[in-house]
């Protein structure tokens, strides 16, 4: 049973390509962790130093260690030469693209991880109606060809699979039969809007699997050697955290965490629940928002990726240079803060204080106000179940955000529903 | 055609009777009059409405979202009294907008057409609507079993008109604002007689003039409440045993209040439940302690019943709380010097006191809960002193003063001390006479003539007894021992006279 | 219509570099659909322009009057299109079907609505057919139904029209009365996946000189450039005002989203919903914003302050970008912007077709009071 309570220190770690940083948060105080070289260059040394600081400072000992993998993952995606296993992509749509630009991902970063593409006829519309029967002959050929390539990481996306994942599942089953041990990522696990964004999400997911496994293994081994019962948590792109076992199967969720953590860390240090935070990216001022203690996130095009993703992240927007941001007007009803602390300290603080989180982004069809209530309740319940799987204690979860909007130019009754749920840590999950 | 003299019905009145009684009302101003009801199916109809109209939205004018916002805005522009709309189209934002525009919004669950028809009837015949309201009020009053409940119903019903139940100038229940004299307010009084009561209670209402509630309406509503009040009163006295336990517990609570509150200056508020018991705690609280001459622990319930029956004869608002070896009661009034009611009661109780062998102590008058508790303590001391006077004796604390302390001496223990340190005296056969004589001399400040007068013996006899007492160790003249021996003699005398075991023999 | 300095209209061409500005400007004129497929649509168009060369953008008057012209647009839902992207040949196929039916070869393409993805697919189609694009359109923004066009008001029939779905399936519609065409198409659109490539209003450049709204394509490119500038929202609104006549009605935070609180007309896509915005600063008014597929009315404390055919949009103040209707969330800080539509829509016939009454709001337009 790990330590818990107000006198327990929590540790946040952010993994940069060439060094790791850590900070210990004990109530309102933040203790810097400055391991001496050469220990600071390696993950194990930094975590051990952080735990040491925590044990010395906190009467209640050290609680959890929350790790931000995002910089390491992103750096790997950016470097063409990085050792990433190639990914096979299966797109399930009624017709293959006739234009080369439509056949590929608009993002070079995504496309260069793709070893081979297949299009299988099939797919559904947004409401789950089948548009085209699944091409089983094509699927059989795919199985044979895939086995021959030696590619073991497969990303599958089908049109309309958010509403009806049947085709994706059938393809996944067939591939597992043809290539036993294949590591498959299916788009219906993530929901969201846009085939291209959903495809990019599962490709990145597949590409990051091996690296994520290695890093989490190292983290877990390190914690196992240290005194006490330390729980490992992994920061998510939405600023929350999840369990290592969940992140191993959905590594893309960890991407983009740093931005959300920096926002939350800055708000925490300023003692604010609602604020606008000014940060710096490559020397340019950017801004993000924190509402009710959570970073404002949305599925968007993260900087440097080149395409939209369906996992929500805190997207920092450039602050126009023409006017200083502190003039009244923009967001004048919430304070704007410009943190003094180094970005990595903010990220570590944000990681240390993060909560388990989950979200849903779906399309539904309703015919009455009662049905709308039912759909909302259903979405809230599923998001709540997910947040508990991500490490929240039962009974501590709350719906942080929910929005339902009519989908424009769609049949009357088509709505997009988004739910974000946060909770409090379930400390009995340690060691899982 | 002659205009009817009936007043227009108000929004507040309409909201208290069906069909709107069951609706969710957000009334900006309940005193707004409603002159007409309009069922608006279109925005054109809404635009043609005149001020003081209550509008029921329907059909095109009630499609929700924007339409309710626009209707509220139009209603505000046209100075309408209220907007009634179906729940299916009214969200939280609409309520917020209504509040922002200071426009009354009533959210209904039933068919707007039915509601509009019913409302139209009520508005065109306010008298009928008011009769309906009285009938509804009568039902609600009938459901109340407590005095506070009855007053609660009245005050809820008559918003802006405070109502209080007053007994002898003291507010027993309701809002004391009813008693405050203000300009533009007319006070109404309705007498309430409890069965077999001498003191009458009064319902007092302060009706603002001019106001939404006409004086005659308020008066008829107060009269409606009378039977319920009488019933509630009677009900609360039904079971004396329950009542005794109830009062005992309640008094215990009351007693703890001053201890719980910090600082003497803290005004202790009189808890509302005291009025439920018919108790009054007011400006001048004078406690009465009824004490058996021979205390023998907690009096049995039957005795309490008998004592209560005779003590409360004609004074049913006076409490009677069994407490330790006696009973506590008190009288509350506004004038601390007014003891006429109490003297009358004591006179009426004298026979019973003798019959039950009770002595009676009476405290001084003090204000508030804290004052009551002080008066109770005083009454108890006085009662101990009164025991000396035998059955039926009454002792007022004002007249006892510090002597009361003597009543508290642990005489038995002191007698035991005497056994040990005045062995010779205690062995003497005439010890009672000796002790009594020494006491009389000490009480008289050393005056032998006063002592002989008090004892009814010759001065020489006194001198002889003093000499013998000195021999036996009662060296009362030594200043260092005088006080101790004085107390000791007092204790022995009290003990022997109480137990009746020894009597000083006249020589 | 004479534009301000820097106006690219008259005679120009559209290159791959113009694509981001076209996309942003097109969103300004129809902020309905989010950016779920921005990167794939823009890379598709940019790739085409790189391969096939720039598309000439011509004023209608610069084209010979007898030149056959056809309009294209995306019919249906942008969300559906994002999830089921085009194979790439749908728009070309739709145009070819009408060419075969009418035995003509179109000499120019124009957008049915120079807004949203529809503006971009017109450029795509022109690039694929290697014909010029007319700097004109039928709506100057988007309206819900395909006969809500200036051409229809001028008596030009939308048919024969062809709709090709992402499934490769197509329908050809010929109706004597324009408004019937939309009803016939809707069911088919749902069947082929929620959206379809539409080619309609085949006519000549001469007719379009009087029947189409001029300058609307170059306008979105100019608006887009301003939006890409990422200036401070206050500066941005002022600059947009000089090009489009837009002004800010209020700034506030989204407090609530309401749905299906009332019966809806099934012939109009997207059910009615409404947005409650609490004005920050100023008068602290409660704004109610009525949504169909577009924003159709704005009420401040219940008083109508803007309504269709005004173009009403929301600017996400904290991000400095346009907010799309499918991504609104309670808590967002938005500027409510109103831009006058083209004058034709304020005529009695225009108002009857696309005014507030067509959305079930029987109130006088603020401009009429």
C-alpha cells in the first residue's frame, strides 16, 4: 500500500531526449531535484534522486511517481533515423483513393513510419449504417501479403468505426490469424472525428508501442529497487494520468502531455484554478488555459505533427506580438499568469499533481430530449468507467466537461457528444 | 354597469391556488396585480398585450430556446405581470433571464390552454379565487398539529404580512415583527381561547397599507386558524406523562444553553421549541421551586401528576418540571415587580402544598434564559430555607439573602465531626439544650437577654447552660473557634429538629 | 463592388500557396464544420495545384458570355466528409455526368457557395478539369438548401444536377421546380455516406453576370489572409470589418447548450439548438444564439439583435481563431461577430427564402425595425 495523505510527497518526472527532470511536490511546496552528473542523464538516477528528496522531506513518505513520456516519444517521431518499427496501415473505406494526396497521410512524420498500406473495401457512415460490405477476398490477400512483409505493428481504421467497429474488428481478427503476435491498434478505441486524424492516431500509437514498453519497463524496475511502495503513473496528453498498463496498449495517449502539465503546474504554483498561462515555445510567446484546475484541451493539430489527431491535447496558441497580452480585453475575466519557473519544473509539478482522467468524443443520433438525456448519461457512465480503469478511486470521479452540439448539415438529431471525466487517485492500484 | 368593488387579484395570490400552486414560480413581485389572462399563440398576440396581463405562452410563442427569451423581453417591454410557460421549453437560462429582466416566470407541467382557462376564471372572479384560497388554507391548517406549524402556514400564506401568537404580551410563536409599530401598517388582532383557559392568546398580524392583502382577507384567514390553534394546544397537553418527560428533557436542554454559550454578555436566544410546550421565557422570569419537606429522591410520576393538576389550575402555560427532589415552575412577564399573578397562584395552591407537605421557594425576576436559570437556583435555595417553616411555607429569595447558605450545610457530616471532636458534649444527655442555647447566644451576637428571650428561658438558665457547655468543650468565646462552633451548633440543631429525635427540654 | 487595396480579385490565379488562406476564409463564411480534415483537404488541393498548375480565377465579365459554366459544392455534412474522405474523383465525375447529359463541355467552374469546404472543392474541380474558376458564387456564404441561391432568385434552374457519393454511387436529378431537387437529394445523400459531390446550376457565363454574386472567391482569400495573421482579436475584428463589414456584437463565455427543446422541421438539416452566452464586461447581457446548421439569430436579453440572412460567427478569443459550431464547449470565451450578407438576401424574396421566418422565428429583422 503506497503512502497517501497531505504529508505525502508526490514526484513528477519529465523525460527529455537527453536528460530527465524531476520535482517533488509536498502540499504547496515544490522541492527541486538536482541530481549530480552523470546520474542526471539517466532516468534511473533522476528518479532515485527524486525519491530520496521526497523521503527526506515528507513525514508521510513518497506517494506516486508520475512520468511525462511525451518529449521522448515526440523526439522519436521527429527523427527520421530513430529506430521505430515500421507500421502497416489498413484503411477500410468503400473505395480506394484515386488521388495520391488522399491516399496518404498529409503528415510526413506519420507517413514515414508506414511500411505498407492496404485499402480494404468496407465501412459505415457516422451513424453506423453499412456503406459497403467488407471485402473478405481482399482481406485474405492482405493477410498473406502482410505476413510476407514481416511487419508486426498494424494500424487499422475504418470509416464509421466509432459508431460500428464491426469491420475493424473483423480485419483485426483476420490479421491476428494470419500474423500471430501482431501488435494491432484499432481506431475505434479512440473515437473522434475524421478518418485521416483517426488513422494518424493509430499509426503513431503503433509506432510508439515498442519504445513505450522499454521506457515503462525501466521506470518500473527503478521503482521496484527503491524503498517504499511507489506507484508509477503516466501523464496523458489531456493533463491527467493513467496506469502504466493502460499506456502500454494506448501509448499515443501519452503524447503531448508536456503542454497540459506545464499549464496545470503553472496554475498550481500560482494557486489559481482558472487562468490563462503564458509560456514560451522556441522563443515565441504562446498561451493556454486552465479551467477548474484542468488544462483546456481539444482534439486538434498539435504543433509539429502536420495533421490532426483525435486524442485531445492542450494546444498552445501563439500570442500576437502586436499587442501585449496583458491589455484588458482578451480573456479579461480570468487572470493571466507568466510563470517564473523553468518549463521542465512546471511540467514536473503538473505531473506530480495530476489526476486520473478520461474523455469521449462521439457522434450519436437522438429523436427526443429524453433520448438526449439517455445518451448523455450513457456517455458519462462509460467515461467514468474509463477513468476508473485509468486509476481513479470509485466514488471520486466527476464530469469535468460535457458538451453536446448538433452536427451541422447532418440529419436532424445528429449530435456530437464530448465528455471529460476526472477523479482522485485510487491508491490501492499500486503495483499493478 | 357598475364596476365591482373587488380588488384585482395579485400574482402572489394566484400562485397559492391551483393550478399555479403546483407550478414552479419565479415571482419577481408577488404583489403585482393581474387584470387579465391572455393565451398567446403568436408573437403578434404577445405584442398586443396591455400592461398587468398575465400571459400564457402556447404553440408558436412557446417553441423554446429563443422564443421564450424573446417572449420575456416583449413581456418586459409591455409591462406584463407574468409569463407562464410549459416546462418543456423553460431552461435554467430562461429563469436567469427572467430574473435579469425582473419579470415573473411561472413554469407549468400541464396543458397551457387548460391553465389559461382556469386562470382566466380566477382573475375575472377574484372573490371566488379567494374563497378557493381559504379552502386550501383551511386544509393546510387542519394538517398542522403544532402551534408553530399553524403559525408557519399563516406566515407562508401571508407573505409580507407577519403574524404572531401572543400570550400576555409575549410572542409564543410566529414573527415578532407583527408587534412592531410601523407607519403604513395596520395591526389586526384575533383572540384565541384555549378550552378552560383564563388567559387568552391573541393572533396579531401587521398588514401593510396599501398592500396586496386587504385587511378583511387577512382577518378571515386568521379566524380560519383559530380552531387549529386550539386543537394544537389541546393536543400538546393530552398526555401528561409524555409531557412530563418532554418538559424534563426540554428543561435540561434549556439549562445547558447558558453553559454552552460563552461569555455572560452573550444573549441566549430563546429556542423556538419552548413555545411548542407553551412555555414563555421573557423579560422577567420568576422561578418557583416546590420542594417536599422530606426529600426522598425523584418524586413518583403520580405525585407529579397531582402536583401538576393543582399547580396548573388556571395557569396552563406555567411549566411544571420534575427536577431532582422537587418541581420547578416559573412565571414570565414584562414587569419584574408584578407578582400579583404569582401571589394569587400561591394562595390557590396553599391547600395542596400543605396536603403534599411541600415548601415553596421563589426566586427573583431575571431576564432571558440565563436569568431564568439564576432564578431557579434562587428558588431552590429559598425552598430549603422554607422547609424550616413547615408544610405550605413560602420563602421569597429576596427575603432570605445569605442565610440561604445555611440551608445547604451538610448537617449529617457536621454532626459526625461533633461526635469526634466534642465527645463529652455529645455524650451529655442535655446536649440539645446546650447546643441550642449556645446557638441562640451566637445568633444574638452575644446578647444574653436576646438569647433568653428567643429561647423563652431565664437569663440565669442561659448563663448556667453556657458554663456547662464550656466545660464540655464548646468554647464559643475563643475568636478562632467562634465561627466553626457557630456553624456546628446550627448544623446539630437543624439535624435534631429535622429528624425530630431530640428536643431541648425547657429547664 | 470595389474592394480595398490589396484586393486580389479581377484577374488572378490560385496557387498552392493560397490554399491555407482560402481554407480559413471559407471557414469565416460558414463556421459550421470543424477542422477534422483540414490537413487532408488542403494537402489534396495543394498537391493538385502543384501538379496541374495554378487555377485561373476570373471575373464573370472576363469570360465569354456563351461559355458553359457549372457550379459544384459539398452536399451534406462536413463531419461525414471528414470521416469518409473523398476518393478524389467525385466532383469531376459529377461534372462529367452533366456534360454527357447536356452534350456540353464546361469552360469554367464556380462554387455554389464560396464558403466552407465547398469553396475549396470548386478549386479542386477546376484544377482537375483544367478550366478557370469564376470569382463568383450563388450564396456568398452558405444556406441550408441548394435552391437558396442568387441563381434561383434569377430564375436559373439547379437541374439537371448530379450528385456523386464517396461510395462511387451517383444520382442525376431533373425537376421542373428547383425547391424539389433538395428534397429528392437528401435521402440519397444519407445513403451514400452523409455527403456527396454536387454539380448543379449548369448555365452560361452570360447568365451568371446577372445571376451570381461577384467577387466572393477572392473575398474569402483576402479574409483568410487576415485570419492567418493571428493578430489580437480586437485588431482582427477591426481589420475584418474593413473587408467584410463585420462587427462585434458582444464578447462572452458560453454558459449552456440546449437541444431539441422544440419541434423541428425535418426538411432542414441539423436540429435547432441554442447557445447561451453570458456577456463578460459591457452590460453583462444574456445572449441567446440560435443554431441550425448555421447561426440564425442572436438575442440579447431576449431582444433580437441580429438574424439570418446576416452572417453570424464566433471567434474563439483565447485562441484567436474562428470557433466552429461542432466544437463549442461551455466555458469558451467567444466574440459574437455579425457580417451583413449580400444585398440580394435582404430583398423581400431573399428574406422569404432564407430570412428568420424560414427558421421559424416570426420576428422582424433588426435591420427592418
